């Protein structure tokens, strides 16, 4: 296809014409999380003609996601496929010129360099601070720019982070203690706020890919109250990450984590060997109802605990729906998977 599809953006003086478009075509972007914010960021970048987009997400689609996650619909909900693959299939129909890669994975210290290593830019579509600190350390160690973005309630937060400038830990030195900050589960999420946040994040991302100067400071917008402000801050001379220590890349992996907006526990695999889903499906026969089976996951309801739903991923992870008790979730995993 010719440059005709990009005609409107090519007219922008800030774009740099065909040369700017060529820069995008040669770029690789990694989006960590294709939930609410990540969906809209991904579609914007794909429509703009970024050459390669890697979609990294650990999760499966839930009915409550449809209120704000614009790449998915009710048909997708019934498919049982993970979000990363659903997003890839949808975006393939948007722009066939873009190379799309779906990574059904939980980004952590052990795999972050492999997932982000060849990216020219990383964009934040996550819903938790722990993953953002891992991204920050990885991008600092790899000298890569990334854009932090988040929405809780009606408020949008975000800022671009570039090598040599203030990093995420210059803004927030340590992760907030659990339960001390609002989440989408406790405060809800306004759908239009997601679109505002993703638009700002995608704009900053495109600017960085085209060689523009990043915005300065943290943008904060209350979409409902129409309040907007920018908080500028300098590079912290005592910042651990800027000083070359990447402790979040050395941290042990957590055994479990509660999911935003779900009555569920996510279990990370105790090994990197993954699961043989076909064999496991045979093992689970007679122990309950196998609701979904595909190349990416199994979804299983135990006959002795019908209020719980166990989703097992090919990489060894699991989601246990119907509880917020990590001990119960780990016990269920051990019972049926054996580790």
C-alpha cells in the first residue's frame, strides 16, 4: 500500500513527511499490557504505521473488560483466547503492513530483557506498580525510552521517560505498600479517561519515535472534573536506578498476585518448563469440567470446588477465579498440575 493511507498525518509539519513515516516503519514498539490503556495505544500505533508492535499480556478476557477495552467484543469473550492473541487478530485487520507479535506472558525480572531488548520504545499498559518498576529498571539498563501511563477512577497520570532524564524512581522512589493506593478494583475506571490517557501516551510515543523532544514532567488530568496540571520534577541525584543499580531485575519472582478488577489470584510458574496442555487435558478428565481448550490455555472447573475456575497457560502460569486467597490458589495448582 502507498503512503496514501497516512496522508493526513504526513501533512503535519511535526511529522517530517515521508522521512518521518519511514522512521515509524523501521521502528519496533513493545506494549506491556493490552488491557484498557494498552488496547487504545496499540490501535493508534498500528493505524499510524509503526513497523512492528509486540503485544505482551498475561491475561484472558473477562466480561467486565468490555466496558473500556476497545479491541474486544462479546464474540471474543466466548472464544476463550488470551488478550494478546485477540488483540493481534483484531489489529491484523486494521493494518496488514504492520508486523504484529502476540506474547502471552507475564513480564517479570527473568524475561523482561528478552521481551523488551529489541524494542525502540516501550509503552505502559499495565495495572500495577510492581511491573512498572521492573520496566523502569530494564529500560534504564538497556538505555531505552518508555512511557508511563495509568488511569484510576476519572484521573489520568503519565509521563515519558528517556535515557539520561528523570526515571520512574526519580518520581516514585519505592513501590507503594499494598492497599495504600487506589486501584481500578477499588475506585473503578471511567471509559473516556482511558481514551484520554492512551491518546496522550501514544502521542508521546510517536513523538519519541520521530525524534521529537519529550514532554517535561508528569501530566495529571481529571477527565470528569476537567482539571489538568503538570508536575515538573528533576532527576534525583540519589536515585538508585539512575545510579546504575537495577534491584528490580534481581528481585525474586512473586508466587502470586491479586488481579485488578477480578476476584482472582494469578500464579506464576514455579519453573520455566511450561505445560503440555494436551497431556494435562487428559489428566483433568474425570476431575471436573473442561470449559476451554486451545493452543494457549485450558480453563477447568473442579468437580469438588465448582465455585472456582482454574485457567492454565502454556507457559505454566495460572489464574484461579473465585478466590483472593493465594494459599488456596497454590493448593489447587499443586493438586491438578503437581508442582
